């Protein structure tokens, strides 16, 4: 995985402004600044967003989920570094993001990893079973000989994709301290990255507001100061 330079503060503000005009689920992808973001494997998007938003969150991913067995709210905090450690080495010929083959029973399946665009399409398929089958059909490039019952191959295909793209689904198992029940939390990394960016931009705009009122500077002039000089000026504003 190749990670580009992080967004500058000016780029972040402009990206945030543009994203507010888009539907919520797609906003996080805009933080990557890539036209092909929705066509990248899900795990690659996850890794890129973790790296992009790490600096805005102190290198941590926090989420709150409801216990399935009682009214307790469970909190989970993970480090970005630990999550990125699970990202596959794409320079390994056996772990590339391109098509791969899977021998299943007497069939040779050629598959590709699902993308975020695929997930959006699967979400429109109906229930969970229909979505899983939609993803399978989208990612199956070839089967020799053809599959008489594609649904029978789903478990093997899902396991192969999880092994090849471990960040395709970020799940954490939590034990409730109140009832002892176990809940699996699925982390929506694009939503987390967008929330982190949104909080960061709103803090920046607050700083711009204070310094503009104090010194008459424009937004561009305030952001051009950089975080250290800006903080020094803010200390001097009543």
C-alpha cells in the first residue's frame, strides 16, 4: 500500500466543504483525493483512511456500540498502528489486490476483491443473504467448470477474501461488563474518518474566526500560518 502525503489544512478545509454537498456514506472517500477510491479494494480504502485520519484522532479509533443482550453501551478503542499492522503487503505476489484464483472442490475460481462501490451495490440488493450473493456474483470473474450451485462456494470464497484482504471487514469482539454477553462491533472506518475530519475542520474554522476578529486576517492568511504560529497567536487573543 502506498500512502500519499496527508492533506494540508487548506486542502482539508476545501475537501470538507465539497463533501458536505455529497451524500453522507461517500464523504469519507473524498478524504483520499482519488477519483478511483470507490473502485479500490475495501481493505485498501480502510488502510488509506486510517493513515489519513490518524493525525486528527491521536492515532486512535474509538467507537460505541450497544450490547445485544442488555441496555449497556460498550466502548472500544483501537490504535491505528495495530489496525494497519493487519494490512497485507501488496508487494508480495501472493497478496496483490488484483484478481486471484481459488481451487474449490473440482472448480477453479477466478475472483477479485470487493470494492466500496460493490458494497454500495450489495446494500441495495435486499437482505443479508441477497447482498452476499450479489457480492459473489460481482467478484466472480470465471469458474471452470461453471458452478451449478454458486451459494455452496460462498463460505470458501468469503474465507479466501478475508485472508487476502484482512481489513476488508474490521470487527472487534466485546464482552459486556454488565451481563457478560458477547457483541461483535463492526467499525465503519469511512464514517469514522469523516467524523474525525469534520471535527478537525470545525476546530480550524473556530481558530480562523477568532484570529480574523482579532487581526482582520482572511481565512487563507490564518491557515497559512501553520498550526504552531497560529497557536501562539491564539494564546494572545483575549
